[in-house]
């Protein structure tokens, strides 16, 4: 801490001190400092405008990190502040480490003395620990992780006699997190929002949860900022202490801040004295893509209003992408109304135009992407410089399968590969148990997933009997449900589960594997578990489950599918860095590649229908920013794809290209291949004027291939293995034949029939022949349904219309 006299006079901080940093710096009249070398005019202005509020609008690829770190180096080297007087805030620990390393490279070891360079939460923790008593905590308070939060909320819900199954703790956690993101305390929650949980008791449960946290001397991540805001608001002397301490405040990725982070920064940066208002925020309103987790793009849009007299510096010179890519990205984002406005430019060559390729369906789309990757690799392009960016993770499955078939190494950024995801592993475990009851690892994985009250004690008893009798776990369970070794409740639950597996296994020969998978996931309660989950990941997990169910239809039977998954999981990429990157558009922010593939640019998928439904125009504009981010990840090549038919929620649907494609300028785009139903850009009327009408006569090679395969007309809403139809219900599976079965129909050997009526012409003992199962003898007759012992296929139930005498 500087002396009181020094703190009272902000001008003293500008006076070079003998032997200090400034003494080692070059005089202003002397040679230019090395750290300023190579900066363009706009970057240098952002670095040297040190006093007062500054907003640096840094477009994609314009060198924002360099500006931020050089600004810190400039402040230190010119003696404007000591390292301990600079507050530099980032969003991730990785970004904080990188910033410190870059500053150290510019000005030396002095950067190690920056104790206030870190994430919002790490700095909030330091401040709270110093003044914990003022907010009802002790300095050694515990920070709860997500699991501990959920456990504590379950206790609060149970203590209030609320049914946790009806009102799950995870849903309450999501609500409280959203309230804390907006810096709302329990008494500030609006009644309408509190109504969303436990019939209006959300606010009360929030208060009880906070009281319980104080009793435990604990805080969750939201409290690290919310309690700091309360600390500053209720203790003016503490706020003034930090306003005086932090002579310069710098914020990275300002467009991603939520309300709580904004209020925290504003309190610190709006001191009464001019020298306490040196706030520099670096960000890009065109890259604000995290509204779904609380980020408020308005924070950056209203910067000049919040800080009168603020200087806005626009960094528009892009050092990453070619001219055509920047032209396309700039024209696209210009359609947003809520932006401060800037136009990216480059001194690079125009380069290749952005290509748009239409595919008949998502399978062909994956094939086209794979073929392009192969072709580029053959020409000597590095796989590590290629990336596939998808809107939702469910798109990855087909792309992964295609890369595996081609033998192209790949990595998934920001998450596991499709078949390694938790929900997919769980679903596969259920299917493995159906196909092979002796699969102990699969059975143990899902025995208590979702929660059934079959805990460790039950598993230990099962293992003990299985080892002693040398039999599989499921077989051991069948013995134990008839004995007294287990308590009545788990014994009854286990019996129900075994009965269900027996029923599902019996359906393997009478249902298509996709429908069987839907039944298993629904009747087991697994789908319902994720439908009730209110976490941010739940919707994505449901999408992945639907994609898994869809993928089963591509295989002749369940066993073939499981074998395929085993082979895919077995194939490793080794330790090579020469791999294609596969990730969501959200995970791609901050990264760059020579070539970027952007599949799935279709209405409903991108822009995503859920975003449009929930947020209207704001949602559309965030989706457009996401498209802008995707395009600007590419340095040399950007490849956009769309499919005319895509299976959505298990049903084939005709799709139309994304409106974002229409918003791309013709001068920067080349249409490579498009189905007949699509006309691009300014060539006549917009495709939205002709949706549902007869397709045009334009025939591309892709459309000709589709016609040759006999797929019929685009817009008819059908494709391989399925039929078009209405959209799905929210969060669930569309059942097709399974829905009819529940309404009283019967599914027999893949055919949907009504309840049996009348009598059959066949009798017990008759010899019959079935096209699929061969010859056999009738052993039972139920209306028009026959139970037949086939000579080779065993006992099956079939319709009498599918057999002949003989």
C-alpha cells in the first residue's frame, strides 16, 4: 500500500521515482520504447490513452491481447503506477497466465509483482477474505463446488417439506445462479420469477440457502462477486480503499460480462477523483455469444453512457483472415441492430471466396466435409490447421463417424468425443444390457442411473453372490430378488428393473432398433431424468440422445451398431498433433485455423430455433454474432454447408438454408453445389418467398446425384429410413410407431398393426413358411397373430398375413 499522502494525490503516481521502474525506462524525448514497436496507429492510440475511461473495440484478429498487455507494460514502464496498483481482470486462469507472461516478456520480472491480475472470481475471493466479517463470514470461508451446492439445496428443500422429485435441487441451483448473475439478493427477486419454483417459494428457498451458507461459513461462486458488491455498497470506506488502490483497471472480453461483474467493476472504477476513473475495457460487441449463461451485450453497448467522456478506440485492421472472409463476415454482422459498429479490413490478399455447398442430407454433408479434408491434406495442408465448427454437439456424431471411416485423426475441443459423452455412455450401457445380459460393466453402470435407491450395499451383495456362483451380475440379481438377502424396497426395485430388461430383450426381434432404444430410454426413466434437469447442459444432452437413437437406424440390428461403436472407440489418434479439430461454435471463440468447415447452416438449426423462441430478436442477433465468430476463425478458407433434409428429433424434415447465407454478399461467396430447391442471393426472389412451392429447375451435380438415388423431391420431407412429419414435443422423443403402440396398437416384426380381431385361417400344428424366418409350426393362435416355432429362428410372434402354408 502507498502512503496516505501519496494516495490522496493521484498526480504523484505520475512522478518518476529515483531507482524505480521509470528510471529504467527511456525518456519520452529519447528513442521509442521497444514494446511499442510494430503497433499500428489504432493499437498505439489504445495503448497510450492511459487516462480516463477507454473502450477498445477490438474486432476478431485485430490484436486485442497484444494491446492489453502492451498497455499494462506502458503503464509500468512510464511509472504511472506500481504493479500492485493495477487491477487486470480476465475470464479464465489461462488468459491471466498468458497476460502475465506477455507483460513479463515486455518489461521483465516486474510483472511478477502484479497481485491483482486474475479472474473475476479469484480477485473477488481475495477481497472477501480480507473483509469477510463485514458480510457475515470468517476469513477462512469455504467455497462450495457445484456438487456441494446441490447437496445443500436438497437439504433446504427437504427441510421445507417440498417434493425434490417435483422440484429438483438442480433447477433451484439454476435459478439462484441466474439471480446471482444479476446481483439479485433474496429480497430483490421479483415475485414472477420466484413463482417459477415450488409454486412461488423460490425467493424464500434462496433466502434459506443463503442463511445456511453463512451458518457453514461458506460461499458459492456467485457469492464471490455478489457479496463483494454488498461489501462495497454497505461500507463506503472499504470501497474508497480499493478505488484509491487501483489506479488503473483493465478488463478483457468486456462483452462477456454479466450484470454482477458489470456492477462490481463500475463500483471500483467510478471513484470521486479523476485519477480513480482510469478504466480500460477491451472487447468486441460482435463476439458477444454467451447470453445463455448470463452475459449482457448491453454492458459494452452502454459504456459511453456509463462513463461520460469515454474514449472509444476501434481496432479494425485484421491480421488473421483474407479479404473475402472479412467481407463476408462484416456484411453478415451488419444486419444486427444492437452494435456499436466497425468494419474489419485487411491488407492481405482477397484469397479464396467463402464457399457454400448444399447436400441432400446430413450424411452426404458429412461425406462432403470428409472428402474436402482429404483433398486438402493430399495437397499438403496440415490437419491441425483444419477445424469443423458445429452449432450443437449432436451434429458431431455423423462427422466423427465419417472421419473414422476415412482414417482421419481428429480431436474434440471443449468436450469428449460423441460416444464418450456421459449420457451416450449411459444409453449405450442400457443397450448393451439388452443385447447381452452378461455385460457386468454395463449393468453396474446403469443399475442406479437414474437414481433408484440401489446403492453401494446392493451392488456389494450382487458382486458377492456373482463371484461365489461364478455367474454374471444380472443373473445373480435374478436369484437375489427371490431371497431375503436384500431389503424389501431395493429387492422390489431390482425386480422391476430385471422385468423391464426381460421385456426389452424380448422386443429385439419385433421392433426396429431405433424404436427399441427410445422405449428403453423412456421406460427406464433416463430420458425423464434429463427432461427434469434444469442445468444448462441438459438440453444438449437430450439432443445427443436423440442423435444416438437416430444413428441406430443406419445399422441392420442392435448388435451391428454396438460393434460399430466398439470399433470407433477403439481407434485412437496416438500422440500426434496432426489432427482435425471438431468443436461447437461457442468453444471456437479465441481460436483460429487455416481452414474452417461450417456445416448445418439451416433455419431452425442455425439460427437455432430455441434461441429464437426464448429471446426473439435478441436471440437472433446473438446467433448472428455466433455466425460471425465462426467465419472469423478462418485465416484462408471458410466452407459453409447446409442439408436439404435432416433428421430432427428422430423425424426426417425438409429444411431450408439459413437466412445467414442470404445475408452474405455475392462478391465474397461462391456457390459450389446446391439442391434444386435453393436459389442464392440476388438471383431473383428470396427462397423464403417460395418455401413449399415447386422447386426450381436449377440442377446441380449434388441434386442430380440425389435424384439418381431415388430420394424424390426436396421439400417432400422424407429421406432414408423415415418419414417427414410434425415437429417434436419439447425435450422428449417422437415415437412414430411406438406412439401408436401405446395407443393400443401392436408392433410385430417391425410392422404396426391394430389390436387383433376376428379369427385366423391357421390352427395349432399347421406348418407355415415366413419370408424372413423360414419354415415353422404354429403353436398358438390369437386372432390374426400367430406364435410360431420356426425351425431355425426359434419362437416368434408374427401376423398370419406374412406366412403361407407349407
